[in-house]
C-alpha cells in the first residue's frame, strides 16, 4: 500500500492550521469527532447556494434536485458498506439514534421477561444505557460478554452466554476506549446459531477501515457521519431489507406514510418509512461528499496509516514506566490509545496537553462500567485520523514531562 500524502491531505483542512497561544493545533480527538475537509464543506455550501428545497419529490425543479441529492446519498452509503441498496440505509442523527431506533421499534415490541440481550463489557453508553432501559421496561435481562486482561472479548464466555434465550447480540466493532477490534462476524454467527439478531456499533470502524456488512452478515449496523470526515447531524442505520420491512416505524409524521385516514395510516416504502419529517438534506450531501473523499484516498490506506500511528503511539507510551495503557498491545488495534500517567488525574493531564494546544480527551469516554472494571475513574485518549503524523505523537509524549513536573 502506498503511504498517504499527509501534507497534501492537511491542506484540505484549514482548521489544522489554527493556532492558540502561538502553537499550532495538534488534533488527537478524532474518536470523538473528525475534522471536515474543504470538499465536504463545499458540497454542503453548494447545496445551500444552489439546490436548497424540501425533499419528498416536490414538483418544482429545486425540490427535484434536492430529493435526488438526498436519495442518491443513500445509494452512495449502501455502496460504501456493501448493502443491497437504499432500502437498507436509514439516515439517523448519529449512532446513538440508530441504537435507539432499533431498541424502540423492535426491542420494546418484541422483548419479554424470557429474553436476554447480550452486550459486551466494552459497549459505549449509546448501546449499554439504551438496552438497559428497554430491558427494564420489557422485563428482559442484559448480559455482558467479559473483556479479558488483554482488553479482548472472552469468546468462550460469548459462546456460553449466547443461547436460545438470546434475542439480540449488540457489540461494538471497534472499542472507543480499548481500541480492540472485535470479531463481529463470529459474534453474529453465534447470534444466528441461536436465532438471535445481531446489531453492530460501527462508530469507530466505518471511518477507519473497509467495512462490508454482508461479509459480517450483521442484521443491523450503525455509524456516525461526524467521525468520518462528514458533518454532524447525520448517522446511518443499516438493516437487512426483510428485517426492516417487518419492523414498525419508530417516529411518525409526514413523508413516511402511504395512506392516512382519520382512523388509520399505512407506511411508505423503505427507507422513508423510518425517516419522517424534513430530514438532514445538506448533511446527507455532506456525507456523500465525505465518502467520495475517503474512497479517493482508499480505506485500506487509511486503516494502515492509523494502525501505524496507533502502534507508534502505543510503543512510545509503553516505553515510559509511569504510563498505564489500556487495550491490546501495539499491533491489531484501531487508531486510538487510552492511558493514564501515574499520580495524575486524566483531566489534569489533558488540561496540560491543552496548554500545548494538543487536543486529547479525558473521561470515561462513555464507557463507565468498563472504566470501573479497569479500576480507574477516567483515562486520557489520543485518537488518530488521516491527517495525523508521528511528529504529533512525539509532541504528545514530550508534553508528559510537564505533567510530571507539576504533579509528581
Ligand atoms: N459507539 C461508539 C463505539 C462510539 O465511539 C460513539 C461515539 N463516541 C458512539 C457509539 C456514539 O456516537 P454518536 O455520539 O455519534 O451517537
């Protein structure tokens, strides 16, 4: 694989030139939100300048153009993750809404006291809290696949836990805290062996590696535009067409109906049945442009670049004996590293990083139960994207000395 031309890529991100206190921004908070390249901003701005109108196939030219752009964005996403067409692609607000859509539309109606929902101990609150709440209302039980000492899923435990009582298995593809890449195809097979559904949270996978929903055989798969060089306000819920067809809508309103009388209503075609009201049209245009931009670079190359940076960061941090690292060792991890410096709270460390205009994140990264298990209240997380460099990792490591001097 040819290495990325990072210098050329960075030119498309004016925000990376910003300075605070005369220091150029080092943006290592990509697992939270990635930056948006000019072509994506331009696509959205062109849409507003030239094509803005409501969708739902209005009769005038502008509405036809807007409808076309909005619908085509679904096709582009389908192609990107190897889905069978726009019917399998529902636009949501983000990954969180994808989880909630399925939990409300399916879970609330289908789950009962005899059912089990199987999650992993490394789930993001987006899935963990959602399924907890649905379980509470339906009487279902939530079970968690153990995370072992190395930060990997204990697959023997998974095989024990997933039984004929399991109704759904919901797992993160890549952990946003540990960086672990989970065997989601294997988890899906286990679920299917017991006639359970599989839901994969791809928030940290789709932006960073090639994802093929058919190869995984996932029944549902969710991700967010703002973590993949796209805009905020748009996410995707993929679902197998026959499953989406059986599912009732989650939200109701205009644009999603076939026929309405004073007594009753029937639902429109997929995916519109799940997209009532005026949708995120400009954001869909932006997501389309982001996918074009990513594929121009190539997802394999993006993955290789991030893995190389994460391994470099892991090794540099592991060489410091007062650093505790979480998750699998250097190789075989997504593009992020979470850690703690002995005797320094993650918030203090992150604030010192900010004194150097290094953007990293402190906290539990919406995985509080996992942090409880790790025995720490919080960690500092550096996460990488296409535009990051080894020099930026070096700056992060160099800044640790300030924290040592202040707190040790
Ligand atoms: N799942 C995972 C694994 C994540 O990393 C995130 C974002 N931190 C989410 C879900 C939630 O994504 P969003 O905030 O875009 O809904």
